[in-house]
C-alpha cells in the first residue's frame, strides 16, 4: 500500500501537469479548431444532446424533483404548524397549571391561616378558662386559709388559758383561779 502511494502520486502529478502542456504546444487549442471537420460535428452533437437532455430533464426529472421538493416543503410547513400549535397548547396548559398551583397555594395558605387563628382562639379560650379556674381555686384557698386563721385565732385564747393553767400548776403547784387567769389573759391580749 505504501509502495503504491509512493509510486502513483508522483506519476499522476506528472501526467496531470504534462498533458495540458503538450496540448498547448501548438498555436491554437485543439477543441477550438473549427477548421477541423470533427470539431463542427462534435459541436452539433453536443447541441443535440444538450437539447435532448434539457427536454428530458424539464419534462420528466425536474417536475418529479419539484414535486418531491414541494411535498417536502408542505410537510415541513405542516410540521412547523403542528409544532407551533403544540407550543401554544403547551404554553396555555403551563399557564393553567401555574394558575391552578397559585390557587391551590392561596387556598392552602388561607386554610393554614384559619387553622392558626382557630388554634390561637382555642388556646386563648383555654387560657382564660384555666385562669378563671385558677382564680376560683385561689379564692377558695385564700378563703380556706382565712377561715383556718380565724379558727386558729379563735382557739388561741383557749390554748393560752390551758398553757397558762398548766404553767401556773407546774411552777406554783396549786391550781389557779379560772376567772383571775382569764382576766389576766384578756388584759395581756389588749
């Protein structure tokens, strides 16, 4: 393969550059020599072939190619129209989806706000109820404490009399007079 490339490339280059040089060796180009009878015949046949080729191409091949091109153009136009319609439909659907999402978001936010407001209201009511209950219990406890204090204060003279009686008996060894002891305790309290 390498040998063929090394041999044929220079040989082809020599032939390509050598033959035109041989053709231009004379004064006139051989294909433009109309004095030669073969040249005029070749020109006539070339014209006949070109006319026949033009006629066959214009009547058969070009209309078929034109039909194919027109069919392709109409298919591309139909595809572009379908794509445009699909794009418009997709944009409309996306807009509807975005509206639905926004509506759902607003509805959910409203529900959340309502739930928070309800929870706050219920918590406030529960706090008020607990505060009222605690106030009631506190008032009852204060009343019970006051009643116990009053009972204790009411029982204090009796206790003081018993303690004084016991002290006098122990210290003096004689039972004291109850009236004199009560009178002495009353004067001590005032």
